[in-house]
C-alpha cells in the first residue's frame, strides 16, 4: 500500500493559523480525510473527501489536496484545538485504510 | 443514539487468544462496512481488519492468519477473534464504521485495551 507522511509536530500561537501537511505520491488523485484525536479519546472526523466538514465541525477547519500534498488548515487556533491530527486515505488495491503517522499540534 | 461499544479487552499472555466484541446501536452492522483500527501506546493509528456488508473480509499483513473478523446479525455485533497474540499486538482496539462513498470513518467506538504480556 502507499505511504502518507506527516510532520511529527506543529506549533502555533493562539489566534494564528496552523497548517498540517500529508504527503504521498500523487495523493491529489485520492480522497483524503482528517481526524482529530485528543488524549484518552477516540478520533473524530474533522474533514472528509479533501475539503468537506462534517456537521458540528467549525468553519475554522479546512482542507485542500493537490499534487503530492494534502493540507489541513486550522484558522484562528484555540487552545482546545491542541490534539493529534491524522490524515487517512484508502488503498483500493488492497482494500485497506492508510493512515499518516500523525501530527501533534501544540498551541503555544 | 448511534454508537459503537467495544468490549473484551484485557491482559493476555503471549501466544494467547482474545475475542473483542463491538455492539452497535442506532444502525445495522450487516448493512455497513465495518472496520477495526488499533493504536499502540503512544503510537499512531493502524488499520487492522474490515468486513463488507456482503461478508467479504480483509486483514493487515501484520495480523493475517491470526485474526478473524466476523459478525452476529441477531446481536448487531462485530467481533475480532485474535489468536497467537504477540507483544506488538498491545494496543487500544477501535471498532468503526466506514462511509464507502469516500472511504472515511464517520463513527468510532471508545476502544478497548488489549495488553499482551507475561
């Protein structure tokens, strides 16, 4: 299966914009999804199919996907956004989910 | 309420077996694509196994031949039978539902911890 690569950590000051990348060979041709996971909790979907937000997810969360990089952008970052973020796609050849290694977002 | 509740985790010795259960509420397991995802302590998410509504099953190479996913439609429950357990199988195991339109997980259980240790 293919590999999705994320930076281990990203730091951002409150009120600023956080950008978390997810790299993969021609990932722009695949559908990419993003999950937020806080300590001791199950993951929560924040963006699906590259750009769509589930109901209840703030507009501050947005996604893009092109070429070899998918990106999750969090605008006007709040302390409550501090969490691990995972990108995910699907390998249709082996019929399995593929997750990135995760990015720990720290709000300074 | 739509939810998934896992159970069956615990401490098991290397080489032992364990069966995890995932009871669904608010929707029908047999009509959905269900999956197991695990997370080792301090590590990332790892796909383990999936079951189509039609009954087809798929496994990660790391568990193939040792784990079996199944379901009981009368109990609306998904199972993961784990055998020949190894220390590296230690993880929180999440049951989840997949939306096959775009292949993402829209519903997660809270997870159940499996610890393989002597």
